[in-house]
């Protein structure tokens, strides 16, 4: 059964908290259109690598082009759209 | 070499004043996990979320000292295993993901020098930075390193030295299969009296500010000595030589602080040495507080400093006379033996 976009956002946010070990952050604290980098979450370049690992392991997506990465890893909306279009599992 | 301050995160409430006030934390689950403070009070959440337990404990014990002593120029840490949980997680990922994309955090945090490196970054220390990983003599080697650095310094100098060890589930299971730990259930209060095989597993971080001047010192590290795989008679001779080298003899030692682990297979090293060289001396132990781990000798040093400062409210120590000299002896598995000779600060005693 195909997962809805809203459920996928929820699932991705849960993965994000787990993979990045975001202490004291809940799913509802992460807004869909909030920039992941430079925003309140305080993410940095190591987190971007962790997110690439997340996308690979959970959705079978490999981001190898840095330019592409910069366009995808913007906020939850852009990442979820990319997952829907490119997931292999 | 002089000790100015000590700080420990351990299975006792050493981070506050409870341990020194006589509180004893009883552990009855066979593993002595460290009681950790609220790190978010002084470590930014963005850094804390990446830290494994060993790094967290090391920073938690070391950072307050680094902040309090801005003159600290170098950081020297001893750890047998470093961030073991992250290390094994990383190794497992290599297998699980067939050497594909790996998460960087586990790798970065698992290297033994992560503690000294992170302390240097957070304390903005760009001087000497070193980590010793010589198994159960790692802390002894860190101390020897500090001694050499301070003795060759041409000006007053302060260093942070310490030891860190964490319990990893993976390693605990391997060490259990290797008979390191007791098969029966006992508490840490009963540990030292036990004569069966194995000990109780512990963990913790101990940090000390050391200097080459006696100003505001709370104790002096007179000397330290380490030896691997000695014979019993050889060890007795080596200790005599060690004391003689420092202008002392067994009668000059006021208190022996031993690392008895309740392991009937190896505690005879302590008992025999005491009977041979120190038959009429005060003797006490420290692993009832910390459990056994490879760098527990650093926690022994912490306890020795408290005793030299005249603290006899520590649980079970009320009968001890305040010592002027303490010999800390710790060995692991009967193979590697470390001795640290400490003297109280005469000015503070007066």
C-alpha cells in the first residue's frame, strides 16, 4: 500500500530525529517549510551527510551530486518530494 | 607534579557533594553504570547529541576544570577502549551495509582521542594534546606523560589529565564470556569481600588538573611506576626500589589504597604485597565504589586525593586516620600493575 505524502513527512521526521539524535525535538517541532540548515534545528554539514545516509538506507536513494544535494536538502517538503520521485524501496 | 583539583563521573554521586558526605550508591544489577549529570547545563545540545557515553562523561568531568583553570595548556587522556559502543556500531555498519554509505558520527566519536580533542575544541586549547591507549595502564601512561611534560617545562605549567571508560553491551558480553565478571549476583557493597572468580563491571571518567608548582595544590604526585607480567618476588623488589628512589621506605607509607576487585583469582596480588611489605599499615579499597574497568586506577587517585584532603566521611572510611602519604596500587587481570605515590599538600595539612 502506497504511503500518503503526509504520512511520509511524518515518517521522515521520525527518521530525522533518530538518525541525527535530535535531543528534546519532537516531530511536531519540525515544520514542513522550515529550512533544515541555518534554522532553529541547528543542523550542520555533518548532519547533511547523515541525511544522505538516511535517504540511502531508508528509501534506497543515492545522492552523489553535491549540486543536487543542495537543492534537495532544503526543508521537509523538498526532501519528501524527492523521496516520492526517486525512492527505490 | 602537583594536583590542583579533581573531578569524577562515576557509579557514585561524585559529581555533587553526596559521595564526600558519606552517601553510598548501591548497585545490585551486576553492572555499575555511571551516574551522569545534566550535561545540557554546560554542553550545547548540538554537540551533546553526537557524543557517545565515553565522550560525554569525559567532557562532563573535564570541561568544568578546563573552564575553571584558563591556564591549562595541554590535555592528556588515558583510555583502554575509548568510545567502544560507537566503535562497534560503526564496525557493524561496515558489515551490515556491505561497506557502502556509512554514518560519520559513530566513526568520529569512537576514536579514543575524541575526548581530548573535543575538550581542546570546546576549551580552545591549542597546546599539547595526547591520548594513551595502553589497556589497563592507559591512565598510568597519561600520568607519566604529564610528569615528563611538566618536568621539562621551563615555566609554571598546568595540564588536564584523566581517564575515561564506558560500558558497552557488546564488550560486556565478550568480557563476560571471558569470565571477567561474576556469575553470581552480588552488590558492589559485597564486592571486596567476595572470593569467587570475576568482578563487577564499572565505568566512569576522572579528570585532574596537574601543575609543576605547588601553588594551591591539594596533593602531590611524588612518582608513579608500572610493570607488566612481574613475578611476585620481583614485584616486591621493584616496589622497594621505587620507594627507595623517592627517598622513602615502606614505613613511610601511611595508607595503601588498593584496587581489589573481589576476583579470587587475582586479589592475592594485593594481599601478598601488603603482607610482604606493609603488614602494619592502614589499607582500604576503592572498587566497591567504581566497579572494575581498565582505567579504574584514575578513580583510585580521585579517592586518594579526597583522603589526603582529610575527608573521612566517605562511606566506610570513618575509621581511617588522615594519611600524609598514600600508595595507590591497581592491577587488571594480574598482568599489568600500576602504582601511584601521592603525598598530601603540607601547607593544606598545616
